């Protein structure tokens, strides 16, 4: 499942929940790309409600994050207390490309400090 909330003129929060396996990623891929390609400069992606994060889901995060960076924006990930998602992302080294945070407020503060003003 996917939803979003515009936090400011330059900042959008996209919430993903459920499974980001092959089927789950295919179900949200077009909408996720559309929401990430917004005119907003920065996007927070809340992954704390995921139950599964497979490699295809990670690929979607990376490709949308890179697309946003090419337009001069940034993407940050919120993992909350979701140990499964945190461990998967840390193991893959995605944190080198996309910063990870425990809360939306931490991600928002980090992005507002340098990118989304």
C-alpha cells in the first residue's frame, strides 16, 4: 500500500506498507515513481510499516532516489523500529546512497537543514 502527504512546499512524505517483494513492488511502482518525481525537492519514504523488503523493492528505492538527486533533490528513508527493514538496508549498503532515520521528524530536520528550503 502507498500513500503520501505533502509536508511543505518542498517536502513530500511517501508511506509504503505491506510487502515490497515482486508483487508488492509491481503494484506500487508507477505511483511511487510518479510521487517521487514530484516538483518537490525532497522526499521522505516511510518504510516502517513494511513486512517484507526484497531486492526489487530496494532497487525501486535506489532508482527513485537517484532520479530525485539528478533533479537536485534528495530522498531520505524512515525505518522506525522495523528491525527487518533496517537490517536489510544496512546489509545492502543503501545508507551510502540514501540516509536512514528512525523518525519522520529526524528525516525532515536533516533534509530541511540543507536541501529542502
